[in-house]
């Protein structure tokens, strides 16, 4: 599509930009950015309003602002930690700038009496209004330039300023028509993709910011949104199309499965039966299965997966069950051994095994001696060769990265059957538009006899009451999960796991509790879970490592610290760890005294609702544009731009274009999808 001397943005590596060396390149690659088109498709996740100069006296806490003033005083303190404090005044009032982690040279940039422009987010500190690590510019009579500044998703080694600079440099190349992006949609009423991309990175400051956010009315937004929906639609359409023409092994024997089912200590729920039936039909159809099995936490997806695996084992072929954590892999291994009544066919493969043991397992897998391979990402090792991998089951599928999934598929002889398990249900309103092409089975009801978890909230100031209650509970044989969110360095007001331990140390005996977190060795974690399962410890003090899948039916109390920090789906997942046995269960959500409106609403919903589906719906509704990043927690495919949720008209429009584009050569389709959803490629092969 190149004309004249324009260069296609995909053919220029990011290293061709000024100021992008090896180190920055490597960081950018972590964000999936390799060439200039990737960079241009790294869209803002939010914008900062830098359009209006304000007076200091008019500033309110927790808002973005720009002010101009004079540096009144600069001071450094070392207690409680190293910090640079800069006092700024204008003729209405003053504000403090606070810097932690800074180079000593920063001290010399701020000269008392100099004029400065400061932009940041204000908050109420100990000495009044302050702002932490703001943007600033020492002034020499420059005029104020109003701006809407884009905010990007970052990774280690990249700052906002840096990524803004290189994206703006690349936008300039687009404007100057030195480079171009392939555009497959030509319509007189639509902006060109090239213009839209520039527009979304560099909004016109005269327009309201909302026009550029989800559901916004700016031309750039509409055009990019349309592009995203189309990409999504064609990705699934192509999967469907291809799968129809591709043969896959048929699995029709179910004697082993029947045998396992008959020996279970429980009978399957009607939803489990129905889902199992649907999956079994796919496996017998002769085309590759691509199915999502969704069901609330604790609904019993694992046994359904185990029964399906039995079809493959009976025919002497291999199954991989991929778990996101070692703890979970371990637990699945135990369940499978129990259900299958032996462990000869089954092997557990995690990355931390001793080399010799690993070699032995590899040998057994390539010789076909073992049929069920349960593991973490270790199942992807290059040296590992499967004899005849025919079914891949991804547990909590959204936790796996693109490359991991791709690797596993390469290991199968033919096109394998794929089953994705997810505990975060996809609301019906979305499933149709977003996931058309992926077959879905749903387990709606929980196994019988489950008593709903009583959920309540408690402010941090009432911690004493909580401690009494837990002391009583463990004296009466209860077991407790006590969960802390992960903490970022700058957020020292939160109760981290170490802080919490200090409190517990005083209130409980040393044998009552153990700590578990993600950075521990696998063996250590295994031991701790085992102790908890065997009731040797009463309290498991944990980070969110326990979010996924731990199954200890006796545990009946869940305490969540800083519950306002979690998304709804995550809270629901955590709560799902209790209420698995016959005892009455409780979930106590600790929170700070002051809550934002949205946090209040979240806590209200989670205390009033136990149905995962309606929680997922509310979760989506509550998430605003600023919360796009958190979307990965919902279990939905990782949408970059999130327009899929809004605008029915755009959806219909996209349908029309998608049907046309699907007729284009596969290469072009692949390109459009890849821009948006590299994750879909592994499923489709477009
Ligand atoms: P999830 O869907 O969250 O992965 P699991 O598969 O871990 O749930 O199942 C949760 C618990 O419920 C397990 O202990 C499992 O053995 C048990 N379970 C599964 N199905 C049933 C059933 N039909 N009746 C009773 N218990 C069941
Ligand atoms: Mg599970």
C-alpha cells in the first residue's frame, strides 16, 4: 500500500528512533512494542488535563492541576526517610512539592525566588496541600501552553516523559507523511486511521477530554474504536472458519470417564453434566475444540476437566493441564490422582524440580508412559517433547501470557483441542459481541449444601473487635485466611503483610499462624498449605497468591485487608476460598476510614451479592476509562481500548466491515488482528 516514499510503520524498528537505545528497546519489547506501528498502537490509557492555569488557593485535594508560582523555600529531610521538600507560593496561597528517590542534583534545580510551573495531582498532607513527584518546569517568561497530556501504560525502565517523547516523535513522522499505517477502511464519513492515531495521542486541547475516552465522540476515538471492534470480530470469525476446515482427532470412548464418575464421593450437578456433555461432543466432532468453560468460584470445573481428560487417556493420547501457580498445579495433581485412583498415568511438572527428576519426567512424557501432565509454565520447556499431545486445558486462562500459550500449541502434532477454564464469568451482554466464535459452556449453580458466605465490612479503627472475633473463632476450631494486597513502595499507609504480622505477633501464639507469599520457594509454600490443610496452623497470612484455586474446605473465615484496593471480581475470587465446607462461613472486609464513592459502591455490592455473574456485570459497569488496566482481572480478553463495551451503532458498523475484511488475504487479516490482540493469534493461526 506504500505510495511515494512513505515507509510502512511496521518495517521500522523502534531503535530507528532518536534516543531509543538497546536498554529502552528491551523495555519497550516487554510492552509488546517492536516497531513504529506497535508504538503508535500503544494508546493512552488516560489523559491529564493541563489546559487551565489555576490559583493555588482554588486547588482541591485529589485533582489534577497546573499552577505557576515562585519557589519560596527548599529543604531536605532524612527522617523518616530521605525527601526533598519545595515550597511554592503564588499570590493566593502555597503548596509543597515532595520528592522521594531523587538524584542529589535535583536539589540545585530549585532556586529560591525562581518562577516555576508545576503540574500534578494534589493531596492533603501533614502541612496542608502538597503534591508528590509532580511535573515541573523552571520558567523564563514562557507563555502558558494549554495541553491535554496522554498517559501510557508503562513497564520497568520507561517513564511517562520518555514514552511521551518517542510517541510524539513518531506521530510527527506520520504527520509529515514520512511513514504510514495500513488502512483497510475507506469511507468518506470516517477519519483515516493515520489521522485518528495522531488524534488519539495528541488530542486537540479545545475539545473536552471525554471526547477521547471510551464512548467519546471525537472523530479519532470513533475511528480507533471501530478498528478495535473489527479486529476483535475478524479474529474470532477466522478461528471459526479455519477450525471448520481443519481435521482433529476424535475422542469418543468414555468408559474410563464413567468409571471415574461412578466412584466420586458426590454426584455431578446438572450444570456440570451439561457442560461435560457439550465438551464431550466437541471432542468427538472431528474439528478442533475451542471452548470456554466458565463457572463461579467453587462451582466444580476441575472434575469436569478431569472427566474430559479421561476420554483422551482412554485412547492412549496425552493431555496437558496448565495451572497459573504451583500451589494450584499441586492441588490439581492430588485431585486427579484421587479421582483416577492411581498416579501412574499422571505427572506433576513444575519449574523448581531438581534437574534429574525433571529429566526423568521428560523421558516419560516423550515415551508416552504418562498421559496427564499437570504443571505450570514448565510444561513449555523447549527440551520437552510430547508423544501425542491432543488436549490442552488452561485453568484460569486469562493468567497466561501470549507466548506461553503459543509455545504449547507448537508442541502438539496436529491441531489440539483446547479448553479454557475461567472463574470470572463473562456477562451475557458481552459474550455475544465479544466472544463470538469461542464456544461457551457455563456452570451456573454451585454444588448443593453450600451455605452462602456472610460478608461484612469493618473500618480499620475497629481492628480490636476483629482480633477478638478471630481469637474466639480459632479457639472454636475455625480456620482463617487473612489476606493483604500487594503494596507499592510509595504507599506506606497501607497495612502490608509485614505490618500485619507485627500486630498478629502480639495477639496470637506463634503456632497459630503462618505466612505465605509469592516470593517463597515452591517447597516452602507446599509445606505451609499442607500444614494449614492438616489443621496444624489456624491462620494463613497471605498475599493474593491464594486468590486462585486453593481448596481447604475446613477454612471458614476470610479477612481481606484494604478491601477497597481490590476489584470486585478479585474480592469475589478471594471470598470463594471459604464457604466450601459445611460450616457457616464469613468474609470480613477491612477498609480505611475514608472511602471514595466507587469503593463504597464496590463494598456494598460484594456484601449484598454472592452471584458471580451479577458481580461481573457490576464490575464492568463500575470500571471507568481510568481503570482500563484493571480489566485484565476480569478474565476478559485483554482489550487495549475497551470500546467493545460501548456503542451499539459502532458494533453494527463493525459487523459490516468485518464481513468484507474477512475476504481479504489472510496476511492482511493477520495484521489487523495482531495490532490489537496478539493474544488471539495463538488461538486462531490466522
Ligand atoms: P472451581 O470451579 O472453582 O475450580 P473446584 O473444581 O475446585 O472449583 O471445586 C470446588 C470443590 O467442590 C472441590 O472440593 C470439589 O471436589 C467439589 N465439588 C465439585 N463438584 C461437586 C459436586 N457436584 N458436589 C459436591 N462437591 C463438588
Ligand atoms: Mg479452579
